[in-house]
C-alpha cells in the first residue's frame, strides 16, 4: 500500500454502522417479542459472530441485505442451550454471558486464541452473586454457563469502569426477580441502557450508576443503526490537520459518552459544527462538519479517558 500526502480532505461522507449498537440490536432483538428489523447493521467479523451466536441458541435471523437483517425474537427466556463461537468479539463474549445467565440450559461460549486471553472473572463474579452458575477456564474463555430462571437482582459497584461488565449485569437483570443496580466509578458507554429503555424496560439513571427493573417483555420493532463515531473520528482528525479541508459526515452517532473527541477538538479551537440532531431508539444522531484551522494544545484528564478511549491515538496525532 502506498499513501500519498493529501492536498485537502473535503466532501460529504457517511461511515459504517456503529459496532456497539449493532451487537446490542441483535442480542436484544433475539430476546424480544416478534420481529426486530435492523437497518444500517455493521457487517463485520465481530458482529457476524453475534448473529451466528444467537442462531446457535435457536434464534432465526434473516439476512435482508448487506446492512439489513431481521431478528425473530424468542422472548426473554426462549433461548436454548448450545455452543457459540464468539470468534474475536470481546463485547459479544461479555454481553452474551449476561444474556444466557438468566436462561435455562447449558451454554458454552468459546473464542479464538486472542479472545481466550481476555479476563472473564470480572463478568462471572457479579453474575454468580445473582445466582448464575458460571465456570471459566482459569479466568478466561471457554466459559460454561448453566442458565438459571431464579436470578436475583443485586447492587454492584464496578471496581473499574467497564461498559461491557455493566451491560452483562444489566442483561442478566432482565430475568431477575428484583431490581438490578450497577454503580460506576466513571461514566461509560450507555448503549445498553438506551436500547433497553427503547424496548420498554424501566431504567433509572443517575450520574454514578443505573438501575433496571425486571422486564416482562422486550419490543424493539425497528433499529436504525447510526454511523460509528469511532469510524468517523479518523476522518475528523484528518480534516482538522490538513490545510484547506472541509468535511461533512452524515448520520453519525453522537452519544455524549462516545464523542469525547469532539470536546477535545473544541478546546483545541477546531472549527466543528454539529447539526440535524435527532434521536433514534434513544441514541442521538446528527451531521458533523469540520474545517481546518490552527489548533492549540490542551490537557486531557483521566476522567475523560472512558469517553475517548478509542480515539486517544488520534488525540496524540492532533497534538
């Protein structure tokens, strides 16, 4: 591959669908009532592993087109036991552990060599406190879950900020007998909470955590997946530093817990305009225009890191 220097970065573009929301739309659609139509789905290795996993647990998923699918929900307790290969999808492995903890049957969750090196006890331990039977392999995958239909809600304080661990606990809490509360040392991505609320779950949110009530049923119906901000970020950074650039990115996700880079760019003096803002399934979506201008150095604090973790290399590039 050879990359030539750019004269400018200008025009109008869209980016692929958000990976985090694509994962969750399939998992919650599988637990829902009736059909869930997912448009803008990111067709990638990680998200395809999510589709294959719910199929392994008895859920029908129709591929309508490259970026659209229909999930035929089996209800909150309708999954059946089996083995799912999570490939290299860390988000899937952790979230689906929470999903199957409240099902009946035996579930085996595997992954590739890289995934099998990632710690899983941080997910397994709070789920055991809820009454789930979970075995890890020396703290890693493969993970074996003996589903339980008698989980109890807990109040759990995350020792380390993690949207994946938080989501696993909340997803298990859907089938618990009492409310489930997760406290956070710092705010993390809240895609799970927003989609649960859109599906009809009672969600109470506070700055330091979130509580959900046990659910009677989930009904998503339709999900329009916005463009992935993490995919838009390199284009934003490029336009910010290449003289003469003016770029507009359309229909990108603007969840405040994902867009810390925009805050940093603003403090650096970048010329950024956000417009056409609207909500889709609880998620803020809009268009972003950025023009080249001289930038100033800024300080990025530890509190900002969970909101900008994927973009930290770009912050260094901007600097």
